[in-house]
C-alpha cells in the first residue's frame, strides 16, 4: 500500500536555490521598548519562507507602511539573494480579525501600496503572486512558520516588551532554531 498524496504546486517541488521562490506574511503586533522607562511601542515581524527547503527568514518591522515593508524586503534580498517569485495572501483572510489587525488589513487592501510594491518589485525582476480570495489554505507554508515562530517567542519572552536590539537577536535565534531541522533533500 502506498499513501495517496495530493499534488503540490510546481514551485514547491522544483529544485532551485534557497529563497528563489518565497512566501511572505506578517504577524504581530509585538511590543518593543524603545528605551528604559519608556512605554512599549508596536512592531511587527515579517516572515519569509523558502518554498523549496522551507527555510525561514525573520525581519523586525517597525510599522505596516509600504516603505517599511520594502526596507524589510531589501534586507531579506541583501542577505538571502534575489527572489524570482514572492507569494502572499491578498488580505481577505484578515477580514475576520479586522479589529485586531485593522492596520494590516487596510495596508494590504490599499491600491497605492500594491502599485508601489509592484513597481519596486518590477525593477528587481520579482513577480508577485497573490492567493485566490477565500482560500486561506493556500498559505499553509508561511502560516505554519508564523505559528512556530510565535510559539518560540511566547516561550521565551511571553508578553514582556524588550528592546529592539534584544528582539532582533531573539528573532535570529528563533530563525536558527527553525532552520536547524534537517531539510528533505531527497527530491523524488
């Protein structure tokens, strides 16, 4: 007997260098303390997931603006290399959590944001793919990375705000932990 498996999309099964085809998602807010005895401020984490190896790259982002996302994308590209394709949800899955994630929902639905990101990506030769509406299961790869990252962060700091430097260090340690598992290099 052999288990019947559903077919994965071609970007998930084609052999390529790491992060050539990437999924991206945000989560948060997380709380960062800008200085001792200062009130905590909101920040977010951008999660990039390689389709081929399932490797994870985490970036701390100060807000949900287009410029901050493009800066996070540039840091990602500078460290991991240029992507050919980026996949993400199109924001409709945030409707149910609009109260909590209202800022992110508005950002992803904003046409000027999409146009600016698309034009910036076109300069780099990156093609952006959005999941179909009402199909949250298409983003299971990056949603699993978000869940794993959150689990590690909650175990280490819980809800305690830390400095941006401490949080960046923690994100790199979580990234190392998530990427330390053996990758399946046996392509069949």
